[in-house]
């Protein structure tokens, strides 16, 4: 007979330290109860899909989340289609999805998880239903980061939105990153000696505003870089609600239009500033480049 599954379910935005602690506990509980550990997840936080305009940004796009989950789980995670279940009550979701479809034999939940229409399937609901059926159930408390912060996706989103890269990265347990396809731009950076790769980024991806020291992966090789995210107030201002992400890759001279690259954030250098002209902008970019070189050691390019 096929073993039942000890299930945890959530959005797991960012797959941060708290999520990884949850997955570790899931493995322990599954072994204790002789079940198979199973992670079920939604690719986007449901509230992002409940309105025409995005209600929030995300730390990890669906492809990023899929890769992060694969890297830290022994058993493949299962992606759930939110639209298929959005009208389910908590009772329906528990019975039809958890019990019948995914052979739930027990549940491990995070401290703030809820499912079903109007989020009725909270911890108390799960505790009651599992008790009725004699299924093991546990809520894992928030993970405490150094300094006492309760690690959550919302805290990390807030920290990143404020540009606090060096505070957010330890909460994530890795450098915050983004991926995008290189698209054609105005080519102004090339004219002033700082060519940039403009990135086509997922609509929901959280983009902290400012100028950052970054590591950039092109293919299998890493480079130092400077990433500007904003609206270019000095030249060719952008009239958009979405900022532009553009990366100047240091010591790099190849055309990469159409390729996907990865950017990992090291630290914030400054906010976006409107300069008096191109010469002032060029001088500041030179200073930013020097700082980025100092922040990113050679050993950091050896991944």
C-alpha cells in the first residue's frame, strides 16, 4: 500500500530561512510517522491574482521558486493551481485536495498559513480536523533570525523595498537575486563608457530602487557589476509605474542581447539621483564602479 503523505502547504515566497526550517521539520515528522514528506505550493501569493493590478510584489517568480525548492527538498514539490481552487471552502479543500488527491496523513503548518475561501482554513481549523481524524498536526513557530527578528516573506519584502540589502540577505539565507532576458535599450550608457544590459523582468518581481553593487552570472561565469533600478531622472526619464533594471557588467565586452542573466545583490551604493548633466553622471558612475570592485572580492566570483 502506498504510504500517506505528511504535508506542508504554502506560498513559500523567497524560500527563506523560515521556510527551510519548516522543510527540515517536515522531514523529521514524516520519518517519525513513517510517511512521505510532501510540499504543496502556490506559484504566486493568492492576493496577487485577486485584482487587475498587482497588490504586492514577490521575492521569487515561479521559475525561481521552483529552482529554489528543488535545491532544498529531497522530494519534488507539487505546484498548485490557485485558480482551480479559489472558490473552494476550507472544508472542500481539506477533503477533496489534501485528503483525497494528495493522500494527507498529517499536516505541518507555518504560523500564519490559511487556505480556502476567505482564508477560513487556518491553524485552528486544521488542528480541529486533524484531531477528528487522528492525524498528526503541528504548527512550527516563526524562525528567529539573529537579532530576534521573526523571519517572514513580508518582513523581507519590506526590508528590500527600503533598500536594506545587507539586512535582507541574512533573512533570506542567500543573496537576493533576479533573472531577466537582456533587451535592447537607448544605448546611452555605451556613449558615456558605461554600457548597460537592460533586463526584461517578471511583472510581479520586487525591484528595490537605487544603485547596487551586484554579482552577475552570464552563462556559467560570474562578474562584478553595478545595477541601477529606477526611472532614469537624468536622461531619458521613464514614464511608467514599473522601474527599469539595467546592469553595467565590469570587465565584460560581449553582446548578450536575448540571453538570460542572473543578478545577485551585494549592497546598496546610493539612491537614484537626478544629476546636472552627463559629465556629473559619468563621474558618479566611476565612483560607484570603484566601490563595487572593493565590495566584491575575487573569491566571490568563483561560484
